[in-house]
């Protein structure tokens, strides 16, 4: 019988080391995305400009671009199949882990808190990181603005039909909402205002609050709440973004609301969404 030949240990040890290093890097990259989303989930102050809580970014592996210098990342992005409507990439040198990388990113708070970005990709090679923020090219579907209101209603009612957890808070299924033309008008006006004036906030340029705008549009209910989003390319993605935020999810699932109105507005700089919920 031919004697068993022992395999050399060194190549296996080397391979194991590579696998462990790759796993550790992936964990640090995921931790950085989590830190960015936790930061966006709370109102912040960037350059003395207060911001509202934002929906979390989706981690997209196509945006995990090369960490090297130069424009190699751009060629990799073109080959990835991701079609960006807007993109910003930040290269960091020095951070040893996700915590240190996040602290370095705080110097770019205007990018982290840009409501138009909906996707993020992180890549790490030792102490070098590349963090890429992007939104996909606007779909033609958004151009059909009047159709998006009923689609929002359909998506929200489908979400309310299922029990779910909003953060750690359980919600039972809730009755479907009905469409309100008045709330739809108020939502359209606010989305258009954000698009035309390039801001993202619940307070209008005239200082109005959501309830003020609903009342001006003819809504007679006494309870009004508003959700806003930016960068989403469809009603489905807007609603999924809200559901990913515990606060927004709780609002959508609340049985206290009976009425809904919503609409997007698009401009070359991006897409803005407003959803108004109301009750008598």
C-alpha cells in the first residue's frame, strides 16, 4: 500500500490566515455601515445646520470599490452594473478599525447626512478605507408623479396588513388607510417645495408645519403626521425606507391614523417624497 503523504502545513496556515483576515475585514466594514446608519437615524447638526432623522442606507456590494489612489474606483463602478444618479466616494488612510474610520468620516457630515444618498459601500485594505455613497439613476416611473400617490397608499396598506416589529416595539396588523385628496395636495406641495428649493425638512420655507399645510389644503382632521424621504426611486423603496426606521415604522403602523396622502417631486438634483397621515 502506498504510504499516506502528509500535506504541507504552511500553505494551509497561510490560507487560514487569509480567510480569517477577510472575515475580520468584512465585519469591520459592516460595523462601519451600522455606525453610519445609527448616526443618520438621529437628528444632527452639521455646520450649524440642523437635520432631521434619515432613513438607513442600504449596503450595496457593487459600491465596495478599490481602495487605491487615483480613478480606479470609477472604472470599477462602471463595471459593477450600478448606475448612479449621484455618487460621492471618500478615501481614508490610517483608521485601524470601524470606530476610528467613523470618527474620521464625521469630518464629512454633509455627505453622511445627504438625504439623496440611499446606498453605501465600504471596502478596507488594512488602514486604508473607501466609503462610497450613491443613489441610483432616477427611474422613469417617478416621472409619472400622479400615479405614485395611489401606489404609496397600496404599499402602506400592504405593510399595515402584516404584524411587525418597529425596532423593539411589536405592532399588530392595522386597518387600511383611505386616500385623502387634501392630504395628497399638501404632500405634493411640500415635495415640490423641497425639490425646487433644495432642502429636506418638515418645516416649510414659510415656517409651516405639516398640520398647517394639511389645514391649508382643506384637511379637517385633528391629528396629522408627516414622513419625508429623498433619493428613493419608487413608492415601494420609499415605504421600505420608512419601515426600516423604528420611528417612521411606528407611525405607519399606528391604528390611530385613518387617512393618507402622499406624492413625490423630482428635480435634476434628486427626488423628494412626502407622506401625510391623518385622523379625525
